[in-house]
C-alpha cells in the first residue's frame, strides 16, 4: 500500500508539473524576462528604465544573485550584471539591446498568436 501511495504522490507531482507547463504555454501567458541583479546595481536601475515602454509585453522577474539560494547564479554572473534571460534562455548582459529585445518579443508573440 505504501508503494502505491508513493507512486500516486509521484504521479500527482508529475501531473501538476504538466499542468504548469501547459498553463505557461497558453496564449494568454506573457513571456518571462528574468533580470539577474544585486544591490546596489546602477546599470540594473538604468536597464529597468529602458524596459518601461515594454512592460506590458513580459513579466519581469528579478533574481538577487547575492541571496544564498542563488549562489550558482552569483558564481556565473557576479561580474556581468545586469544579465537577462527570456523564458529561461540567455538574452543579453550589461545593457539593454532594444532591437534584440524587440525581435525576441515579436518572435514569441507571433508563436503565441499562431499556435
């Protein structure tokens, strides 16, 4: 009986994961732009200002690389912030490249509209 309950729990976790993946892939979900940052970070503040005209086209998620749970990101990006990922994929670092951001956002918006 315990074996069955364990598998049921694993199945529930798997089903919830699939639900989240399907939910995040829905047409109404905006892409996630992740900003890897720390405090202070003047370039990060500057980048957020540049992003303001685009704010309705993505969800901005900030990750403080100095927090203990983000130590892997700290080791990777400690000399490069701000760093941006779009939907989990590296996009750019140091300064916002608006043409690159626009191109990637348009690509994602076209994918959402078409399918």
